[in-house]
């Protein structure tokens, strides 16, 4: 599907069967423990940015979470940013039409 085409929001869903049993357990732990440490959620034109405090082990955990998230939600573009001078860590989730609505529902925004 090209970026110019409109995507049906109902076609966006997490395919948890893309994760094996161990990956799903790890994903659940990371989702509960890591995402709860966010400081702010910022709306972006094509998704959301989630700000976290600077912490190297948190960055590593977010990286692992993003890798697993990409397996079950391949329609998301996920980026992690480490800002200079030990500034905040940003996790950005973006995508085509419908992604913001999907993320609002998933993140409870």
C-alpha cells in the first residue's frame, strides 16, 4: 500500500501470534514495566512521541520492546532518540493513516 492511499483503521491490529511464547512473556513484562516510566506523551502529525528520563538500561529495554512491537505491529515506524547531554529518551511511533487512532486506543490516550 502506498503512503498516498488511505488505510482502513480497522485493518490495524496487533498480531500477537507473530510472537512466540517466550517473546510474548517478555513483551508483556516490558510493556508493563518500561512504558509505565514515561514522563510525557506528545502528539505528532503521524503518530505519538513518548518521553522517558535518561537511563541507559531503560533505553536498552525500550529498544528490546520496540523490536518485539515491530513483530506484532509491522505497520508502525518506531524510532528511539537519545538526546545530547543525557537529555530525555524519546520513543516515537508513527505510521500511515489510521495509526494515530490505533495508538490512542492502544495507549489509552
